C-alpha cells in the first residue's frame, strides 16, 4: 500500500498571513499604504537573494527553477519589513532589505545564519540611519487582532515545530508583566490586558522569534533562550522605558545561539526535513487509522 | 465645613460634575457631541528632558482651584514656571482643523482662497476650597512633603508617599475631596516612584499680580518616561474627556506607543453649507471617526516642521505660525538665546535648531483607555493638516452649452459632497444640527442641496465593529480553506 501525501510548506502560510495582516492594517487600521516602499522591500530582497544564490551555486539560477527555497525566506523577510519598518525615504527600504538578505550570508556560524534576517534589517536600519522607526502602537490592542494573530500564528508555528519558543517567550514576558503591573504596581487587570494584547507583541512571538532557523537547535536551549529574551526585553521596557524592546533584544541575543548549539548538541532545523517529517506523521496517522478500521 | 476637591490637571480633570465650571466657547449649542471637558497640554521633549505646560482655563472662584499631577521627579523651584495664557490660544489657532474655499469661475479658471476656522474648544480644570498647606501628620500618613514653593499665583507642594491609603488620608485631612476610585490609581503611581505635584492658588499673590485668569503652569524634568498620566483624571469621570497635545520635538512627529495613531481624514470636498457651521461639522466628524476607530486611538490633527530653516510653516496659514518667542515660551530650550536673529532673517540649516510640531487630539474614557498615554518621538517629518474644502459655484449667466454642462457637473459634484459629508460625520442631510444656523435657528442649506438630499438615500451607518467582524471571518475562512487544502493532500492507493 503506497501512500503519498502532499504537505504544504509552512512558509506559504506565513506569507499568506503576513499579506492578510498588511491588508488588514491598510484597510481597517488606517495605515498609510506605501506601495512604492512595499515593492522596494520585496523587489530588493528577491533580486539580492537571487544574486546571492547565483553566486553561491556558481551558475545562473533560473527564476523558474529556483528551488533552493531562498526566495521564500527573502519574501517572508521583506513582508516583515513591510509590516513593521516605517520610513519616509525610499533608499531606506533598499538598505533595510539588503541588510536583511546579506546578514544571512555575512554572519554565519556552523552553517546557520546568526541573526533573524528581518529583525537584523530592522534593528540595523533604525539604529544606524536615524531615519526609520517602528510603530508599536500601530496595531492597537483590539481583541480581534489578538484572536487573529494567535490563531494564524498558531497554525504556522505548529506546522513547523512545537510551539516551544513562542510559548516560552510569550508566557515569560506576559508573566513578568503581570507580576509587575498587576501584582506589584496594582494596576487594574485591563491595564495588563492592553499590554499583552498589542498586535506588535503577538506578531513578534508567532512570526519572528519563532523562526526555527535562527533559534538554538536543542529544545531545552530554545526554551532557555526564549525566556532570556523575554526577561531582558521586559527589563528594558518596564524599567528603562524603551519601546519595541523584544525585537532589539532578539538581535542582541542572537550571538548566544551558536554558544547554545555548542553546549547542547542537536540536529539543525531544515525546512525540507520538517515538511518530510510532517508528511511522515500524516502517513503514519493514515496508516494507523486504516489498521484500526481493519 | 467646605472641602477641597482635587482636580488632577494635566489632563486630569477630576472634578465632580456639579462643581465643574467650564465655560469654553464652542459653536454647537444643541448637540451633545461637543465635549467641554477639554484639556490642553504642550509637550516639549528631547532626549530624556521633558517640559510640560498645562493650560488652565478654570473659570470659577479661584479659591476652588486645585490640581494634582503625578510627576517622575521632585521638581526644583527653577523647574516650575508660569507662562502667558494666550500661548495656548495661539497654538490652537495655528494648528486647528481648517476649511478652505475655492470659487468656480463661469466656467473658466479656478481661483483659490482662504480659510475658515473652527473655534477652539478648550477646557478646564477645577475646584476646591481653602488654602492650607501645613502638614503635621507626615509620619502618620507616610507622606513626605518634598518641597513647597510659591510660583506666580500658585502655591505648590510636592509630595512623595509610601502608600496610597496614607496619601489618600493626608489629602482628606488637608481637606481635599478625593473622588471615588482615585486610590486605585494613586497606588500604581506611588509604587512607580512618582511624586505628586499639588497646586492651589495663593490668593494674595494672585491679587497682587493682578491677573484675572489663572495662567498655565509649566514644569520641566529629566526622566526616560515620556508619557501623560491621564488615568488620574479618569478616576471619577463618567463621560469622555478631550485632550489636545501640542508637541515640540527635534526630529519629527511624536506618536503614542500604546494606542493607535490615526490621521484625521483630510483634503475632502464637503458641501458649501458646512461653512456656516464648520465647528459643528468638525465636532460631528471627530465623534464619528472616534467611534469608527473603536475609541482607543489618538488622532493626528496637525504636524508641521516649524524649524527656523523652514519658511513655509503652514499652507494655508489659519493664523500666525508660532514665532521664536512662542517656542521659547513653550519651553523649546534647544533654540538657545542667540538664534533669534537667525530665526527671523536667515536660512538656517543648523540641525540642532530644528523644531517639529505635532498636534494630537485624544478623546478618552476609562473603558477605552486603560493605560496612560505613552509617546515616542519618530523621525517622521511629513507635514499634515486636517483640511476640508468647499467650492462656491459660478455665478452669472450660464445658458451657453458649457454653462449647461457645468450645471450638470455641479449637480454630480454636490451629490458627491453630500455623500462625503455623511461618510465623514455619519450624519446625513436629515440631521438638523449640520444644516441649521445655530444663531438664526433656521435651515441654511441652499435649495440645490436640498433637492439632491431628497433623491439621495440616507447614508448607511457603518461601524468599526461590522468591518472587524467581516475581516475576522474573512481571515478565518481563508485559514480554514488553506488548512483543509493542506490536510486533504492527495491520497493514492
């Protein structure tokens, strides 16, 4: 009995959801639609990714047989930039996209890139150009967004791997906020709810920190790492009054990942392997079902 | 015994409604959408330094005035200043939403012209009785009087407290009337290590100085906290309160980091008759947009580069843009003393002298605003103004064929203007307050609009909830579809 199951790469879902979020923002949250900027982010990332793939494989990669999966990563990174990074200068868009793509090739240790590409692009552009910014308030704190990001994010993350990074980060961060805001400072609970239901935090948890390629390989290391990011980000936001701290701390903490990998050995995450694994799981599931039904 | 009421200013107009004595001037008499509880604040910020100026148009007996403002540090006497009252009026006039007029030619070249103005809606802070500031019960209440000053017509006490019950008791013992629910907010502030800036009027000083109106108070401090403590003002607020923030920064617009920023709809063509009632139009527009955006938002009404090097400080200008003295008065310290010459004469590209102005309008209530307003400065230098356009029809003989075409187009245009009006304000022609002359108490719409209004269907009232529900279901639907496609796969045997 041969069973062939077609499983979709989780990255397709990620892209689709990012596009939904972008259109939601433009249509319902009154974001100014910066079509030129969006095309620059996406265009630059794809062209540079293609260039890098061509150089590395030492032959011209045909866009129609571009199988390495590089374009998916480039597209996801550039969609993140569309969602998060604000600027009034088109050259900043090109710079941010270029930094995202190049960071994958420049900062590499043991066959893994060190930084989350879009987080690196965002942080470097904000810090070094002074002409770009993040708008943590752009999502508001509406329940609908909370619900949507959680649902959609949940699907993406569970299809890739366990929810471990996301939950470790989110629970630690929310837990610390709860202790500080409600238990210590005695703010009413809705004060706390507004802090945790903000779209920026949820998007970060489900779509950025969850990136399996830039997290430690070992499961325990991943959880420690995510909790560490949450704790440091919480400290800077609660006591130093800084904004958008999770994304900055994610980049700051990225160099710890190779260290974790060195101390705690485990397999490197591969997108293709993940797809195969989930295919295998489905096959097994179907087989079992058939056996059960006789 | 008379009791003091603490009104927390800085937005913190706590104030029991019967004592609240606001007499701001605004246009609409009849509609309940205009809020007279509007406070105005000037925020100047660079690095960790903040200067806050709080308007004070308290109109009752000055003896009744008191306010409490949470501040991050103990202020020195030199950090507190009284500024001229008309500063707020000037900033408001400069930055308020504007109506511009165009004239159609008989059917030829168009010409541009002028501005009409929404009357500023401004607001108050109130009320309390008696002046007595001695504090004998520090130990008992665990409240420490950090400093006491008299600045201008004000007596100021800066308190720090260890616990809210102590502060509450101290304030009560000192005959301040604390509204119910205030202590739920006092405790978080105390634990966040905030101090309390308590102000009342020194009657003798006030008489000596001879100012009839209470002047705005300005405070400055260094702190990473870039926020406005609106929560204290909501302690007993039953309704919505408005706040206008005028911000001056070096690099670009400020925006809230914990609430959504929304640009006011701008550049819209609206019916001619709005001219007679622009204040009411804007009040309706604001209320409608605020509800549409689910309330928890801050609106940008104006943003402009007012740097010395920028010659065009508004377009069109409704009133004089803030000049060097206004900026200094508002607390823009980085201009220095010597730049006046440069400011008025020369093209000055010195970046350290840049000033960017943002006007935010927030309508808040306890339910939609659980947190204080926290801000950040962005490098966004894009200018913005809330601007609405009316077009006067051509006059004279229009019997020629172009004239006839023009009349047809005019009718189409007016239909669009009408539907834009209902889209912006959520109200149609039938809503009398937009089409009535508030003074003459009669309809002011010319008949051409009336005939359109009859044929046009009444506008549908869209709410933000409908949209969100729609989108949420869209999103879920797409997810389910994708999941099912993914799951189904291709099974071959």
